[in-house]
């Protein structure tokens, strides 16, 4: 684990914008990947520790209904389970169990429910769940899907993430296997440069067009296609995404975090702090504008490779008392 500490004020700290456009508290859906336990055992443990009823669904998929954090879907995370059928699908599932994760997918959770999920993940670790640090073949992750605070609260978090990403990857690195897989690719510099030029006050349609021009891949640490398709399908359609079906929803899709569930020093809150930091920077006018001002100079002339940018970001975050 890194020595860098994000200065969140509490466990599962609330985001700066706490409510959505309808005035209700924002929620966050979670996807957690791991090995060491199969779908049936995971479902039974969920029903035991979170309440509810475990039910076998199609094939080896399971659902746990009526837990205190809502309904859960539990399945082997493999594209074959949706794209194939019959004996070929069964063969793929058997082979996949050696290296592919079981995945728990939650409904949108409150922060209190997020803490309950974290406690349950500790239970899974005690029962033998394995995370991305347990094998060179595991590239498992945690995905957070925080609901947006509204259409006017999309541009700044995206810009903040784009500016923070190089620092985050160096200071809070993900496992090497996960880095090597194509699921959390870095944003192209062309995109970051265009976002910086547009700035914090850019219109959402202009930002979406810049994003579309630079990338239509789903496989970024922050996948913006679901929220873009939800808000402006006339600019980006669900069929335009590369690397998986786009399900429109008014939520960010944050794919960068690791799942190190078998590491006793790791926690879901550790990964939540990554997103908390993104939204903190987005909400702090002076910090966001300083990052925007400094980015061009750190990516031009002798600095055109941007090698010093992560260190520069770290100094700005420390000066703002956002990291320790």
C-alpha cells in the first residue's frame, strides 16, 4: 500500500455535491471483482451476512434479493456468458474460472450501505476471496458508479479526473496485471489538452464532442460514455462505444480502482477516496484553475512528455491540504 494519504475527513466521506437534480441524496452503484469463491458460495454468504434470499438465476448466475443494501447480482465476469450458448459457453466458463473473476453488482447505494458492503467484503476475505494482488494472472477491479449531481455537474469532475489521472496512477498505483490489461487505459493527451483548452466553464455538448473526437473506448479509468449517452444521445449514441455495450445512465463510471480484497490493509474506502478526491478538486475553483493553467507549460517545450506533471500535481494537492 502507498504512503500517500488522501485527506478525506471520515470513512466513506460524502461528496461535495450531496444531492442530485431532484434533491435526493446521490447514490453509488458498485461492482466488485475477485477470485477464490464461486458464485453460489458468494450468494449464500451475502444472504447470511446481509440478509435476503439467494436465488439461482440463469446458468451459474445468482441473485440475492432483499438484503439490507438492496438486491445483488453475482456472476462470473466473462463476455462469453452473454454472447455464447450451449456446450461452447460451458467450456468457456470452465476455462474462465482459472483467471476470471466472480463479480458482485449492487444497486445504487447510500454511503451507509457502502460501509455495509465494505464490511461484507472483509467477510469474503476471511472466507478466502482473492484480489488482484494474489496472483500475476488477476487483474481485478472495483467500479464505482456515482450518480451525477446534475447535467451542470459533469464537466468539472471529468476535467479534474483528466488532470489528476497521471498523479493518481503514480501515487496510488494499481496492480501491474491490471495496468497491462486494456480495461483502464489512460486518456489520450489529445483529449486532456482539449479539455484544458475548453476549461471548467465549457458547455457539456462541447466537451462531449471533444471526447468523441479523441476516444470512443469504454476502456478508460473514467468511462464517460454512459452519462454522455444518457444526457446527449444525439451527440454520442449507445452503439458508438468501443469495448462493450453502453448502458445509458446518469452516473459516472469510475473503473480505475483495484480490488485487493485479500490484503488486510486494503479497504473499499481506500478506493472510494480516489473518487472523493476527484470531486473535491472539481469543487475547488482555485485548485482546478491552477491545474488548468499549469498543464500547458508542463506539456510543452522541454517538458513535452509531461514527465514532471505527477509531481507537480502532488505539490498542488498538498498545498490545498487534500493529501498528506
